[in-house]
C-alpha cells in the first residue's frame, strides 16, 4: 500500500506521526508525499483549541473528497480529534474508515489495511499506548540535522482551560536510559540539533521515583558526541529549579533557551486558570533565569480573553511583557468548549474584544521584538542553515541557537553559498520585527 500522511498540530504530534510512519514502513508499506498516488491517507489531528479543531475538520473533509475520486481508497483519522469527540465524530464523518485515539497509534497498520474487525472507532485509554518506550523505528520528517525527542507523555496538571490530560492521560516520563539511547542513535545518524518535547518537559522524571529530573537528563545529553544544540520546549514555571537553570547555563551545547508558557499574569485570572503560582513568583523566575544564565533567551505563550478578563487584567499583561521584554512570544485567544472546566466560569469575553486585545498585544510585542533584535546588528553569530528562501533568489534561511524551528523568527543569509545542514558564521546587518538578515563570514 502507498500511504500519504498529514500531520497537524505541534511537534509532539509530529513525533507520533514519525513513529506511525516507521511502523508502516517496517510493515512493507510505501510512504508517498503525493496524496494523488496513495491508496490511503492518514490525518493525525489536533484539537487543543477551536482553530486547531477547525483545521482538522477541514483537512478531513478535503481528504473525503479525495477518497471519492477512486474506488478502494481509505481514509484514517488519528490523534486528539477522535480522542476528544469519539463516536460523535464518527457519526458526523461517515467517509472515514477508521478513527484511532491517542492510545491506539500502535494499531495504525491494521487501520490502513482495514483489518480492525469492523471496529470503526478505537479509543483505549491514552496510557495504553505502547510506542513511548519501545524501540519503534521512526521515519523522521524534519531536516536531517534536526530532530524532536519526546521525553514524556501526558500531563498531571489541572489547568482549567486545558484538555490535554483528558486527551493524553497523566504524566508518564520515559526512563532516562530509553531517552539517552534514542538520542545517541539520532546523533549517529547526523542529528546536530535535538529538541526535547513533552506536555510539560520540566516535570520530567517526577513520576518515576528514580531520583532524577530534567537537569540530570540534560547533563547526560550534553555528553553525547555530535550534538551541537540541545533545546527544551514547553516548560512550566512551577517546575523550573535553580539547579535546572544552572545546568542549562553550564554546558555550551545546551541552548540557553527557556520556553515557559505563563498564559497570564493577572492574579484573578491565574487563580481561575488553576495556576498555582502568582505574578510575583513569575517575575522572580525570569529574574533568576537572567541572573544565573547570562544571555538567556526567554519565550512565553499568553492567552487573551480568558473568562472574567477585564481591561485592567489585560493591561497588566501588556505591562508584564514590557517589563520582561521576551525575545519570543506567542499568543492565542481563549477557546471555549463544553468539555473543559473553564466553560462554567462566568463573564466570558466577546470574540470581538478577544481579537482586539490579541492585536494590541502582538503590536506591542512586534515593537519589543524589533528593539531586542537591534542588539544583534554588527555581531557575528553561529547559525545552522535550513533551506533556500522561497521569496528572495539567492538567500538562504538559517537559525541561531536563540531561535526554535517554526515558532520563532529566522535569519536570512544573503548570497554566500551556504549549504543546508551546515553551521556557518553570519554577520548580522539588518534587524526586523522578528527576523534578522546577514552575510556569511
């Protein structure tokens, strides 16, 4: 069979996709990048917020049209969308041959072959998924020099806006030896940038009762030959210790890059979100990071329009980002759904107000980011070359250690003959809102 895969959502979803692709390839299937050539299309979905749900549904409907164009084609939907909506989703989308929840990825071969004994929707508990700690082959879809490494699955938090614990189950850390083994294999195959992901990376190890945490894992990863950059995404403010900060600041190949989604800064909103810290603790955390890891890069994510958010609450958030001056910041509007606890809160914010606040926040962040980027003009940075620029002939796209793929800005290199995957030095000549421009030296 020829299989075409569409992976939506975050890098954690992408790791699931790569493992399923590996299983299919091992079973004798052919993977194709062209849906027109395939016998089966698999859509790995996201349903974290309403725009992600809409994107997943639109993609499935588009592939349903593809399925109708030839007899015998199959359409399989996997991941968070079927996990969240279950049998109701199957009733709404009869064109889909099989739905696999997040605990059923290991059944992907049976799903594409149509050998699930007539069962259309398979939703075993997310904890039943067996791929996390098995030696399952991965067919990586990222650049050859970059790989995501999932170090844990699920989350044991109780944030009122979040559906992740329901979709993925409680925190389940991978044993350190499993993580190190996969990291070593990736390094031997040419991976130079390793990006650690989980629902909460900084809680790594707390469920294993083995006496180690993320800082111990990072210390071991820093010793693996060939890894030039090791980056951590999706941290949580409650789990970032001085020991972790110092570990990252000590090793040259551990990127001093702190991705810490704080979601909000107003005390009443934090309380209603189920966050256990207060605004003063968040500000002190960022001060500690900058004190213990000089040159640290800060990234965060904020939610605008959470139920009960007043203009004063929102202005507290504007003051907060001006005070901290994040290097990178993402934001999204609160997405209200019946199956999350915050649905029952009072004083929901109108969509128009949410959009207006989001625009104001990102306008301010764009100005702050441009000011931050000015400090790089005239400096020479080591960067990894990604690809040729699509819009400017002769330019190459690259990233520095302070830029994560797909979520942060990039560095545009003027003509210089740099090859994708190579590490080169670039002198920065221009600073923009999010991107930088420079010449190889």
